[in-house]
């Protein structure tokens, strides 16, 4: 099958190992001036790289202690709790496991499924309760279920959850933007965004960028 791109299209020939670097350079040039810190910007950059969405990148909001809290949690071997399997699948687990951590997801655990049916509520809510009981200080990564984020917020307010970091960017129309609004009201480490956008790819990009920062910190490359 021949595809006619017209006379204006001029493909750029780049070696595979150079594509990411070129992409990051293009992102930096197109994004222009911004107010993100030197530690926040790698998160922003990878999220834009994963989504090609500059509006989403500009909408990111960081608690002042978010990056340091996330790096500390990874280097301390704290678990990463994902809301769905798709998030778990995308996380670069080797960098997490290097420091004794693991990625957990409870959404399909038999006890979670049974309890959700018994209570007439969502598996995301029950999975969040289970994670909070088992993983104080963990990194909670929510890209799909606003109900999970809202339940986590409720548990934090009740003193029943002590997350090391919350990466909360659920995508959707029902309660997605509102759950992020509530998260930003908390004085706990978080990374989130304003509006309806988000999703598995976005939170995975944030976690993977954070784990790269942790590796650099362990190697003495970050102050």
C-alpha cells in the first residue's frame, strides 16, 4: 500500500536511541516559559511525551513536597499501589524493585470483589480501603477511578490513611475533575492536574519519571 504524504511532508530520519531525546527537546521548545521547578519539570516532560498534550502538561499541580516525598518513598522501598492493572503493567518495575519496593493492585482480589458485592459499592472503594490498611507510606497511583481517589481523600481526612504520595489524575466526566479539586485541598504530598484529563498512560509516565529521579538521587546526581 502506497501512502501519498504530499510534497510538504519531509520525514526526519533519527536513530531509535535518539528519538526520546529529540522529543524532549521539541517539548521544551514548544512548552516555553513555565513555573515548574527543576525536579517537577521531568514529570511534566514525560507526561507531555506520553500524551502529546501540552494543555494537560500545563495543568499539572504539585504539592511543594511531592517530588521529595516520592523519591524518599521509592528509595525506602515503599509499595506503589495502582488503581487498575493497566497502570501496574506500564510501571517500570525494575527501578522500583531495585530498592525493595513492589507494585500492588487490589481491584481484582477475590476478597475485594466479594466485599464490594456484599456492601453494594465499587471495587475501587474497597480496594482503596484494603491498600490503606496494608501500605502506610506507599505511593497511591490513581488514573482511572475517581471513586478510589475520593475514598482515599476521605480516609486521609479520617486519619485512616497515611500515603507517602498521591498521584491522582483520574480521567473522565463523573467526579474526575471534582476529585482532583478535593485532593488539592489536602496538605499531603500529591501530583495532580486540573480538569477531566488524565488516565493510565499519564500516571504511569509520572511514576516512571519519579523513579528515574530516585535512581539519580541514589547515584548522587541530584542534590
